[in-house]
C-alpha cells in the first residue's frame, strides 16, 4: 500500500531547468521599453523578476507613470515569449531524472507559479502530458499574483481534481514547502544545483538530492 494518494510537482527547477535571471531581466526591460520607459532602476527590475507582488507592481508603475494593467500584460507577454524561445533554442532543458515520475503509482499533477500557458508548452514540448492528470499555472493577470505560492490556492485545486486526501508536493524553493504545509500535505525539497546550499526557515518533510529518491518515499 502506498503512502500517498497523489504526488504534485513544481515545474521550473523540478521538471525543467529554471529560467535564467538574465533572460527574465531582458524580458522585463522589453516591457518597459514597450511602455516608453528606457531608463529603469536596477532594483525595480530585480523587484519584478524576483517574486513581484501586487503592491510592488503598483508602486513601480506609479514611479514611472505607467498604466498598471497595460504594463503587466506587456511584461507577461515578453516573459512568456522569452521562455518559449529558450526552450526552443535548447538553452533550457528537461531534467534527466524526470523519467522517475513515470514509475510512481500515484495520480500526479503540476502546480507552478509560472504561466499556465508556459506549463502547457513544457508538457507538450517535452512529451510529459501523459505523466500528469492535472496541472496549474498562473493566468497572465495582475490578480493571479495574489494566489502565487506560498499561497496554497492552486495546490488545493489540484488536490480537488485528483480527489486526494493525502499528497506529497515536490519543489525547489522555500515557498513550495510553505505552500505544501498550508495545504495540509507533505513536502519534498529537491536540492538541484541552483538551490543546493539554500537554508530554509521551514523544514520540508523530505530533503532529497534527486527525483530518483521519490519511489522509496511514496511507497512508504
């Protein structure tokens, strides 16, 4: 008898390599240029790339006299295009140990802070569709910033889809661990190269080096 009804996965940093910060900065600069702003303070670019909130986005738009919805639509559009381009060019790839997921007996899903359309692209481009029964990313809207992880909103939707009473969420960030705890499920923190030395303020249920550790965990 397996220990979980379902296993949920983050996408960036778990299924596929995370986007390069330089790529995200360039996409954000392109959105500002489209809005007529060529000179943007570096800290404002960093604020948008590294986990922007509704409040931060509002303050930045106020500073540059930008219409918030129009600017955010441009930012999301340029960000999505830059990610698609990186995947097509092969500068972002799937992790080899994702093959492990196919051997898990549980129902599976994807929950990401990335755009829903980007998750669709990833699952199709890397032939991962058959591995997952449900998946969620953000709509490209300002409002979606309010339900990003660590908010458990999309985790709870995936759990409802899978009718799962017990589940494990596999991620690569502190926000993933917090979101899992808030959703009332266990967490596995995967120490990929980009987060190998991260010190977390919360304790994941499991701290692992690779997805290859999952079969032993979920068979418990």
